[in-house]
C-alpha cells in the first residue's frame, strides 16, 4: 500500500462499546512504505462525511475528485491515526493529493508533539 492511498477498513468484528464502527469504512494510508516492513500493519486515518467529527486543525477537508473517488465532501481525521493490520484493509485505486497527505502528516505530528 502507498502513502495517500484510500483503502477500505473492515471493522465488522468490532468489539461492543469499543467505539469502532462495526462496518467497512474508508481511510487514508499515512505510513511510509517501509513502516515496520516485516510487520503486516499500516498507519491510517479514517475518512468521514460527518463535519462534527472534524476537529479544527486536526482534520483535512477532502472535496470529491475523480482521483479520490469520494462522492461527497469528507474529512480525514488526523487526530484519529490508527495502526491497523493489513488483513483488515482492501486497496482501492483512489488517493488524496500529495499536499493533502503532507497536511495530514503535519497534523498528526502536532497532535503528538509536546
């Protein structure tokens, strides 16, 4: 998987009351191609159409384009970065721009900065 690629995350076996969506949801790969290469994980940020989840300065607005395949305005939730097993992920041909990926990565770093 490549940085900036949009994937589908299968959360269908989510634990009750875990806050996981318990369905297939879109996300953006933010890890580098060499992120713990021998381990089958990717760092991702979820995509949502819910503007209420888009915290100011910790989310990136993603408007629909043919490259990202979005059908409506969505938000990359940089504040909700997750390490997910690759077995949960299905690749798509969709992706965000290099500028959007850079912004997401910068927001992630600001979320964990001291």
